[in-house]
């Protein structure tokens, strides 16, 4: 079954026309929102099954393996700094880990802002549609060039629906990623403290 791109474009055009002037900004918000959420998901994803102590032990023994998450990258860099016996280790770790913190927080403010303003844009479209509806009622014109009563109600409902459709999934996904971000921030703090506090080897070899 072939996909007719032209028909889809016509449907989008009709939706934009029915929803009023707030539809293009809402569409742009949806694109930016899911780009930011996708980027954050990619950065925050983690496939590790080790505890922080095991991770520190593994990278202390073999620092050449490829890290699978941003936490493992931080452990790898921290262990390298510690092995170099640098002075003011905490200050160096703060500088390195600040880069990781910036990375995991990237697009967080943008996605949260879009989640907030999308329903407001939908509400703006609703108000505009209701104004048109009341104008039509006042002039007793059921059908006008802009749609009259039917066009006003349609614009009000479609813009509200679109604003909620953008905001609700984005809010849920943003909340999930924000919790993951907070967990990684706590883990980075724990790693820094473990590297700075313990001057002895991080773990002893296991006896088999």
C-alpha cells in the first residue's frame, strides 16, 4: 500500500486552517519538544548492571574498556585523575564532572518550558475561536468567510486538543527523564566523594 504524501500534506493543511493561527507555533513546539526529549533520552540512557563500588573497582583494574553510560565515563575519568596523583583532586573532579552535569541537563529547561506554554497556546486558540463564535452570534451570521459559529467552535476545540496533545505526553516523558537526571547527579556526587575520601585502593582483588 503506497503512501500518498500529497494527501497527508492536504490533511495537515486542513488541520492548520481549522485550528487557527496557533497551529504553526504548536507544531514547532512539538518538533522542538521531541527533539529535546530524544536527545535527553539518548544521553541519560544506561545499560549498566554494576554498583558504583563495582564500577570503581573495574575501572581501577582496567581503564581501557569502553564506558556504556555517562556515569561510567565519569568513573573512568575520575580514576585516571586519581592514578596521576594530582593535587587538589576534588577541584579537578569538579571541573570534569561539571561538563557531565551540563550534558545531562541540556534541553531540560526548553522541554519544561514547551510543556508549560503548549496548553497556553491551545487556550489562546480557544479564546480566539470563542470570540469568533460570539461575534457570529451577535451578528446572527451562521456562516461567514471565516466559518462563523461552526468555524469558531471548531477552532476552539482543535487548538485546545492540539495543545494538550503536545503537553501531556511531553510532561510524562520529561518527568521520567528528570528523575533519571537527578539519579545521575546523585551518583556523580557519590563518585566524587568516593574518589576523594579513599586514599587506599578502591577494592581488593577477589580470592578465588
